[in-house]
C-alpha cells in the first residue's frame, strides 16, 4: 500500500514538472544573450537562460529599488555586458541637461552582439569620465539610452552576491512589459570596486589546478634534491 502511494506521488511530481516545462515561454530571439544567462555566467547561478520564467525568477530573487538619478558615491565603475537592440541610439549619461555619450553601438547584426566583455567595448571610471567632461565627479547623472532615461518603469536593477555591485537591465520597448520584454538593451554592470566580470568557475578551477600543479612539482623537486644530498658519495 505504501509503495503504491509513493509511486503515485512520484508520478504526480513528474507530471507537474512536465507541465511546468511545457508551459515555459522561450524568448522571441533565443540567440541573444539573456539577462539570466549573463547573471549565471558572472555569479555561478542556474536560472533558466532560455525562457521568460528564468528572468522572472531572477527578478523575484534579486530585484532592488531602481532610481533615475545617481552619483559616483553610489558606484564608480561601469561595464557593458550585452547590447542586443536594433536601436542605433547611443548609451550615455544625462548631466545637467547635457547628454554625454559613453557607447555608440552602431548597427545591430543578427543574431546577437554577443557577450561584450570578450571585446571590452566599454569599461569606464565614471568619476574620471565626468571630470574629463568638465563636471564635478560627484555631479548627479542619469543613465540614458538615446533620449530615454533609465527608470523603474523600464529597467530592472538586480543585486548581486558582490557588495557594491549591481546589474542594470533596460527594456527599450516602452517599459518593462513592452515588446519582447528581454531587458538586454543594454544590460550593464556597475560597481564600487572595478570590473564586474570574473573568471568562470571552470577557469578558476583550472587556475587553481595549475597553481596546485606548480606547487606539487616544486615540492617533488625539493624532495628529490634533499634525497640526492642525503646519499653517500
């Protein structure tokens, strides 16, 4: 009797999982880099990168209050991660009525601009950038995509496991619920400490293995040297 009940419970669980998978909603442009994919790559998480549900889960877990005005006291560095939009409008800062261009993406080429840190199109010290433009480094600014100011209505701000570091995900189709809703137009990281990108887990493991190998090799060599010295002549 107990075996039959457990079997039924297991079957019900499998059916529920199957139903969830069936109702997963894929992205309209699946070859673009999704917000969840970027977050997974940076912070070793496992949100569904290919479905809208993955972004929904990520936002539910990590969304924090979004503002439209910032200073470099909030964060100092910015790194562009993804810019998958057909829009050719530049991304930049709105400062005292002026637009200061940070990154002009040019024409979009299908299927994706890809993972932009591979080519480092934009990593900037915002304080230095403002100073070079003739502004006080602590001057208030807004992020802008063309004429659109990034606000809570069109941008997710996501907390990360790293203190003083956030991801900003802008959706360029009239708000977060407009268009394809993938919010990667652009996706960028801001930080108080420097570059946001980190080695992927596999790379870290290889580095550690290499260090361990070097240490082991040196240890074996030292042992052989001591052994040779101990032998009678």
